[in-house]
C-alpha cells in the first residue's frame, strides 16, 4: 500500500507519539507490540524507517507498517 492508498486517521492534538499512533490506528495490538515493531525497523514515517517510539507525528505524515499505511489528519 502506498501513501496514496493510506487511510486517514484524525488526531485531536497537534501531534502524537509514534507508539501511540500505532495503537490508535490498530497497527499494533498494544504498547509492547508497538515498541517491538519500531525497534525492528518495520515502521516508516514519510517513507523512512523511524526507530524512535516517541517521535512526534503531525498531520500530513504518513506512517506505514507491513504495507498498511495511515495518513495523519487533524480534527476540524
């Protein structure tokens, strides 16, 4: 799945941590699973591997795990 096929995920704040986003988007079962995915280098942010669980993700960013992608959007 490419960024063009990503589904939108709205967040209420101006940013969200990567680990929290994975749980919110159901790309990870829980915090431990999110940590494992991130540390294994499976998670990409805007096409680049990111191994920082606390990375700040903002509206417009595209996060992918194993071919499933979400595009972060702000609630209006």
